[in-house]
């Protein structure tokens, strides 16, 4: 018998009509104002105005999150904006980076410390302001996790964690994700798949979360190629939003593994977008993970309709069906160095992912995986 604990799940509202009640939701959270934290795509379109009208007269202010993954400077700037409001509810609208920014703002403004005070769980949170998450992509699952990513002043990819970072309400509106470019749809969708696969096979896996993760895998396999080919297909868009949310619930309880360890190292060294980084990393690491662990991957393989030993080939097939190659276009990386990558993989901020993997890599294996990752990256660039 195995003992384990599952984290709390936010209130989840699915369907575009749910945003019409945004003002009621804010008042129900005892909010007197709203701090919108949005990305550029949201700010340029009509969706933000749609949300502002739905507030029904509740005052609001907006912080525009710059492109790229969140930094301590960005989180602190957004928190300064939110602190100027009266009893705000923080509403994050955007991709994973925007939601991570919004979640951390909700935690930071409950006390007087900057975000640096909380990096790597150095100090407990002092509470949080209510948070509503409206994802516009389908990949990170940030809307249902207690973990956030943020880069420190030196550019190192760090993380924060706590129950205070879990949104109070999540709204899944498939229509808002329909304008995503194909490459974003592909890379974020594959991020959801990597989340689910690592949650289902990692050291901290449990029967309930594994079931959630396996269904997320099935949804990605079923809907991601369609969402890439037919961007306006709202059935596929909703299926991918549900997959990302389920995968987020799974990693919130089970954590991630070596693909995220490598992916975070790639992000720190080369600033490769997260979904692309973890996809390349899993492609490199999956054959090594399977060595001596085929039984652990049996149910994952069944989702693909193959045997465990055929999983790498099946994963490659999904990359091709999802147009992953298009996601790599335009990404410029100077010569990738395996020794540097191996060193970054062993950094303190990446240790939890390393230790949670289905098998824990020693220094020899770490270097081998780093070398394999460089080769996989080069194969995609050739």
C-alpha cells in the first residue's frame, strides 16, 4: 500500500460563455478591483475589452507582460501596479508565462517582499490575493499548478512554489486559443504531452494522478494534429485545453522528470521556448528512460497503440503529425555545448526534476543525455 496526498483543484469553468459572469466571480472573491496581467496577443485583440465589459463596472488596471518567460523584474513591476489597486483580484490572461507572472503577483502583493524573497522556497508566502486564470494556450497547465517559473537577475531559470500560487478560479475558453499560430499550438500541445508522460512515469506517480495523466496523453494524441491543421476547430481546441489542464493537475501532484531537467537547462543557457526545449529533451531521453523500465511505460505506450519499446518511434510520429518542425523555425542558437548543458542540468534549481525521473541519472548518464540532446537538436536544425 502506498500513501500519498493530492493537492487542491481550483474551481474550473469550461466554455466561452463563462467569461460573461466575470464580474460576479470577482465580487464572489471579495474583490473591489481587478489587476489584469496579460500578454501582447491579448492586449492587441478585442478579448481584453470583452473581459473588461464583463466586469460590470469594477475598476481595473492592466499590466502587459513582455515576450519571453517571466523574470523577477517583470513580476515585481506587475506587483507594483497591482498594489496601487484596492483589494484587487488578479486575473491572468495569456500563455503559461503570463499565468505564472499573474500567480506570483497574487502571492507577492499579500506581503511587502519582492519575488526574490520566495525563490526556490527560500521563505514562506505571506498569503495571497485571489487569482483567476484564463489560459489562451494549451500546454503548460499553469492554471492548475502551485509551481511557477521565473528567471532571476542572472538569467537562471528558477521556480517558486506554494498553495498560495494556485488560482482560485480557472476559465477555459476554447475560442481564445483559436488564433494561436500553428507553431505555438504544436509546441504548447507537446509540452502538455511531456507533462503527462513524466507525471505518469516519475518516482512520485500515484494511481489517481496517473489516470489523469494517461487521459491527457490520449487527448493530445487525438486533438493536437487537428488543432494544428484546423485552428478554428473549437472541439479540438477545447480538447487540448482539457488535456493541458489535466496534465497540469498531474504534474502538480507528481512532478516532472529528466525532460524538464534538460529543458530548464536549455532555457537557462540558450533561452529556447519551454515547450520546444522539453520536447527535444524527451526525444533525447526517452530511449534511456525505457532501459529497464518498460513495465512503467506500458500504459503510456497503450495510449499510443504501441509496445513500450516502440514509444520513441510513436513519439516521433506525433511530432511529425503535429508539425513540430515549424516550431523550430526562426530559433537561433549558437553552438550548443554538451559540457555546459550537463553542468546546468545539475544546478540546484534543476535537482528536483533530476531526482523525480523514472531512473535517476548519475554524472556519466547526465553527460550522455546532454550529448544526446545536442545531437537531437542538431538533427532538427539540419
